[in-house]
C-alpha cells in the first residue's frame, strides 16, 4: 500500500531511538514556546472575542485554494453543520468571511475569507511572532547561530518556507 501523506508514512514506519530522542527534544522546545511565548497571542485572541474553532476555520479558509462549502468547513473544524452555520453567521456579521450560494448548486453555501478576515489572521500571526522574537532575544550568540543554521536547512523545504512571515512582527504593514 502506498502512503498518501507524511502522517501516514510516520504511522507505518517505526521510529529509531535517535528519532524518538529528536522528537522529544523538539516537543520540549515547542512546549516551552507554547507556554512562554504566547501571551501576546492570547491577548489578541481575547480582544477579538473569537473561539479557537472560529480561528481554526479562518486559517483553513486562508490556506484553501478554493472557496469552501459550509460542509467542508464543518468537517475541517470538526463541528456539526448547524454549528458551522452559526459560526459562519457570526464571522459574516463581523465582516471576516463572505457566504454565498454555489453557482452550480444553490443548496450549497460557499464561504471565503474577506480582506478583514485576512487582517485578523495577520494580527494573530504577528502576535505569535512577537513571542518568538522575545525568545530569540534571550538566546546567546552561539545559540542564535546554531538555531539559524538549523532553520536555514529546514526553511529550504517549500512546505516549511511557505509559512515564513512576510515581514517582522514589529514592522507595521
């Protein structure tokens, strides 16, 4: 059987002890960053008064190559169709998404991100980046150099590089 994505490959391939150790170290770093570098993100989420499910849907809409149907959105964020409809109603009222009938099937509703919705995501991403900038400022010169070298190799992967922010958090766009 041929695997269709990396998560399937990972589930089928046993990890070496070195890979387990590397994953545990990466987990420790990610856990530290999540615990200590997200205060600005949490503040931004609180100010926006959005649920995490709404934020997740906004990110899916941003990443999508096409307008999502309401059903696709519900499936992506793991909520019922009625719950997705209420969530989208709120996002439409806030001006973050647009909803309209599908041109080919009027029973289906299509959802897309507005420029204001993109602005919300940009603000959340900037808040995440501020915490990471503070973390980097706390590193010694050698730690910064080693981290920069490791990241340069990882950022050579297009799937990783696509998530790189367009401008530093401290710079307004």
